């Protein structure tokens, strides 16, 4: 199994953290996004969307999308469970992971891709050109802050994002906080529950993945 990775990019790091929590040793192949290697013909055969991460199985099957890769790894390496152990836990994990992905990380991508000079004409990932829209970056900043606030409220009374156990929802939330720091959005002083949680999860060995 090979992970097409980029050490500096947020999305593949989610898979690396997930794999580290399960002590899975994945062979990685570095795709240099800055050099445009995601657009090479060989990588397009792995992922026609031209994004990392991508997981290539030994039989040649390619799995794209962070959430699909994590679900595959969960099935093959069930311990420790990162999608909960019961039906309710599974649903709670997926609910929070989806919220963080669709409200927080999507807003963060809007900020980053619409405000980074090097991404002009490349405001959406993939082979098709899209112009940047400054208002989307501005709106995204608001969305990220709202999501951080919502996580803070959730973490008042809940040890982790999805309950009293570490899960894939925590992995996505760590990445949201760390990605937000790229554009100088930090945990607000008053978000004490989020800060307590972040200090705990970011000191886990997997966070260095
Ligand atoms: N929906 C995809 C998003 C993956 C994604 O956006 N990857 C970024 C790196 S964080 C990428 O490969 N960007 C390539 C580019 O900017 O051209 C997933 O969840 O796997």
C-alpha cells in the first residue's frame, strides 16, 4: 500500500495522523505540489482530481478523498477504533467529522486558495482554472472562526470532539486549527475548552506526523 503524500499539505497530514494513531507504517511517495507534480500524467492515473492524498493498494486500486482513505484503513486496521465502537459512537464521529470538514475545512480552503498569491488562477484544486474571489477569502475567515467557536462549545463537557475518546473527528479538528494558523487565525483567548483540548491532542505523538 502506498500513500501519495505531500509533507507540507494539510489533507494528506490527516491521513498520516490517522495512520500514526493506529501505528500503521505506510510507504509514502512525495508529490511536490509546489512544482505541480499533481498534474503529471502519471499522477493523473492515480487521481484524476490531481490532489493528494491518494492511497494505492497492492492490487492497483486507488482510493482518493481523506474520509474514504480513513474508512478503508479503519476496516483493515480496526484497532484502536477511530470511528467509535458502537452505532451511536460511529454516528457521532461521522457527524462531527462532517461538520468540521464542511464548515471549518471548506471555509479554510476558501481563505487559503482565494488569498494566496501563488494560487492565482488556481482557486479550486484540479486541472481546471478558477480565478480567485477575494470576498470568498473574507467570508471563509468568518466561517473558520464560527467553526472554532462551535468546537469550543462542544468541548465544554466533552473530553474530545466526538465524546470521551480520540477519533477521526479529532484528527480533522487538529488539522483545522493548524491550517487556520497559516492565515493567522488562532484559537481565541476566550475559547478555553478548545485550547485545553488542542494542548492535549497536539502533544500526542501522532501530531508530529
Ligand atoms: N477533497 C480532497 C481534498 C484534497 C486536497 O485539497 N488536497 C490538496 C492538498 S491539501 C491538494 O492536493 N492540492 C493540489 C493543488 O493545490 O493543486 C480530500 O479530502 O482528499
